[in-house]
C-alpha cells in the first residue's frame, strides 16, 4: 500500500486489482489454463517448485490463471515436451537446461563436467548475464526462458560393484540424459553410455537393460531408484540448472500484466525450489544409505583423476561455445571464488 503526501491518495494491489482511493481498477488478467509438464517424480524439488508456482499464480491472478502440473513424464519425455511447447499443445515445462544444447549449442556450457565448486557459483552464473544471454537465444526457437531452478549436483549409482575410483566405471552400462555431452562424458570415463528418457529409467534398471545411472541424490530417492540399485558414488560430476520455459505461441497471446505475473511467480518459486533442493540434498544421501545403498565418497585425489579423464570432453564442448559467453562464465565464477 502506498500513500501520497498529505494522505490524499491510497494505492493498494489486491489479487489482480489496483485500488485508487477506494475505487478498484482490475489489472488486465484474463482466464487461462497452463499445462506445466516435467519428467520429475512426485515429491522431487522441481515438482514441489511447480506446485508452488501454481499456488503463486493462482493467488496473484485472483484465480483467473490455473496451472495444472503434470509430473512423471505423463505428457512425454523432455525431447517430446520441447516440441509440444513449440507447437503450443503444452504451455510450460522445466527440464535440464543442458538439454537445450540441441536447440542452441551454447546451452552445453551448463553441462561442462566439474564446472562449479558449489551452488553459489552456479547461482551467480545462471541468475546473471550468462543465464540472460542463454535465454535470449530461445524466442527464435519458439521458446521463452523464465527462470533457472535446479536439480543439483549429479551422483552415480549402479547395481554391479562399488565405484571407488574412475577405473571402476569401465564397462558399466550407464543411463544418461539425451544430450551428447553426457554420452561423451560417460563414454570417456569408460562406461557404455545409454541415453534414454527418465520415465523409462526405473524399468531399465529393474530388468538389467542398464547397470546404473546418474542423477542428484533427491531425484534418486524420490524416483525410488535405490530399489533397483546397490551402490552410490558421490561424484558431483555435473551441476544441473533446470530451466523453466513457456511456449512462445502461448506467451505471445498474453498481455503485459499477465506476462509480468508469470515472470514474477517463476522467480519467486525459483527461490523456494532451490531452498528445498538444497535441503533435500543434505538429507537424501543419509536416507539412501538407510535404504541399503552402499555409499562411496571419493578422495580429493580421486576427484582430480575423474576431472582429468573428463577434461577432453570439457575442452571439446567449451570450444563449441561462444567465446564471449565462455569468458562470462569464467568471470562470474572467478568473482565468487574471489570473495
């Protein structure tokens, strides 16, 4: 609420309406239904973020905009969902930002192995000029980037034997996301990389089609992958920002008030989702251990061996990225490390 000097004018914003001195002027918020799809499992941080986003939008729009969440890949895998967003049959999604390397190659920067030492560095990169520059590449592809949530740091599981050193990965069939850099990374580490959509992962592990997979600990827990895996190695090999996107066809139908409402809700739910993700990551490893997974923590020296083996892949993809963008990434990381 704002008051003009002298108390002559009172302004308040209430659920999509603006009050001037007691008279209401409704903000221009129309009736819309948004289908918000992801491959995340119920209870995972990204799905909790979707639910929080829906709550915020409902409140801010006075119930005019309804967001319906579709987790667990019920509307298709990530690749199909991108096409559906571009075609206008689904309005929103959230997925690994690195998957958009097939849309714009510069998105591969977020999947460079061992890029970030911690979440503070990731936030500085994704919420700053780098994240903005990446989002600017999307509208011409029929997509609009709203915010970056997170899955967190990825870990390795398998059903065959403990991975205590990089050589232990040799020969394991490891499911990876459908992105070339993940395929190249795990092949370089000695595995046989098998790309497949997340909804197909549990049965593939259960039947032995693949020996293992790599995901953040909360995702491993909520998807109950511990039921079909025996060993977890805390590799922290890649950090996953999750991009929240809306289809440009739908976005172009919205007016300025509606766009601002949705953008603000995406930012507000981003902060909530990250907090939940980081809290869950701290708890998930202990819970997975209690569920019977054998946990391996790598020594600093062994992490460096992983990094060295992954370096050719990091160098290959870094060379394909806009040099100016790569410099921005390194500059933002250096600022955080220098504080």
